[in-house]
C-alpha cells in the first residue's frame, strides 16, 4: 500500500490506481509533489467556484468580467483545464477578491497554511 501523504485510501490490497501511482513514482520521484500541486490548484478553484455560488453570481456574469466564455469558466470550475496564474487572478478579481501567493521549500511540509499555499483574500 502506498505511503504517500496525499494518498488517503485505506484499502487492504493494492489496486490498479496504487499500481499507477507506484509506477509513476518509480519513473519520476517528483510525481507525488506534482499530484499534491495539482490537488492544491483544484482546491483553490473549488473555493472560487463555491465563492461564486455563495455570491449568487452566474458563470456567465463572472466569465464576462474575466473576458472569457461561460463554457471556459465551466471547464475551469470542473477541473478540466490547467489555468494560468493570471486566469486564476482574473477569476478572483471578478469576485472582488485577490490571490495571495507564498513560496515555500518543496521538501518541507506546509508550515504556514496546511491546506493550501495560495489563498483567496478580500
């Protein structure tokens, strides 16, 4: 069974996903960090989507403020796109927020913010 910190499933026997993770890590030792970075981006985008909904703003209205299409914003919220930092910043700005970034050592655990290195601020 995998012992990577981002792996949370407690199965008794390895499955196909375990095999993919182990093989990918064997080929690229940075694979677990790449997965964690992708998960952090997804959490950030989910929080922006949650914020948009709590503000009762439609994807169409936010997309117009971002100078993009509703379908592109929908793909972004669904995790079907790997956005540029500028796109994430435009998304936050359309909600009246800004993104605050921190730079941390990759080999050290999250010391300042356990869930996310970037965050949405008012």
